[in-house]
C-alpha cells in the first residue's frame, strides 16, 4: 500500500516543533525508502516553504532531505499562496497542480490519494 507523507508545518514558525515535524516526516520517508515501500513526500500549505530551507547544506536535516529528494513533490497553488515559488525553483521539487480551485493556479489534490486507498500521514 502506498503511503503519502504530508508536511504542513511552517519553517517560519521558528520553533523546535516545526523542525521536529519535518525531521520525523523525512525520517519516515527514509525508512520507507530503505524498506523499498511505495511513498510520496508532499509539502502542502505553509509546508511548501521547507524545501528551500532543507536544500541549504548547513541545515541539520539537509542530508536526510537529500536522501529522499527524488520522492518529494509540493503543492503548486500552495507555493503561490505562501510565496514559496521562487525558493522552490532552484530545489528542483516538482510543483503539482492537479486540482483547479478558485484563487490559485491549481493545488495538489490529496483526496485522490484517499480515493486510491493510500495511507496519509501528516506532520
């Protein structure tokens, strides 16, 4: 069964809790990859700000981020709303815009994963 790990936490919150959430999401992704299980790591909402932070070599979770980067996607409409598009561009993270909703250029639709019977784990 596919697992979809969704990060909503905001790095701008500046708290250890935000860092803890993204670290645990990355660790779960790492474990699933190590076990050769199917998963996606999704940055949604204010979480779309994380890849730009995690791409910095000095970030404490950088190595973990790099180890699962090939399985990361981000919500395109969320990047628009939260002003993260410019920061995401150099990371190479794909922006998904599979559901058109008013006021955005399209968002990543988590309901399609539920429809497919995937597990969602949120951080």
